[in-house]
C-alpha cells in the first residue's frame, strides 16, 4: 500500500471520526512532530555530551573492554558468584 492510498484511507477515517478519535489523532501527530524536532542529545548537560562524544571516539578506536572481562574483574574483586 503506497503513501497516496494510505492518505486517502486516513482522510476517510477522519471524515467520519468523532471528537475523541480526532483528539487522539491530533495527539499522535503532535507527539510525532515533537520527536522529530528534539534530539535528546541536545537536551543533555554539556558534561554528559562531552563524555558521550569521548566514549564514541574511544569505541571507534577499539579502546573497549568486553562485558565478560569487566564482569569477571568485579566478580573477583567483590567475591561474587556469576
């Protein structure tokens, strides 16, 4: 089903919808637009943004520690079962 066909179907539904359905549809569109406009990264404190940028750079450079190695280290350090 293409975009044009979907738009026609939605228009048909909107033309027969009651007030409750129209408010729901309106809220969905507003929520979608808000999600498209706001990048959560931009909402983070600058210090957190800097840490995330640094982390991505380290990951690209291969400076990673596998999860299993980290877990083994802390199991040993805290004498925890795993």
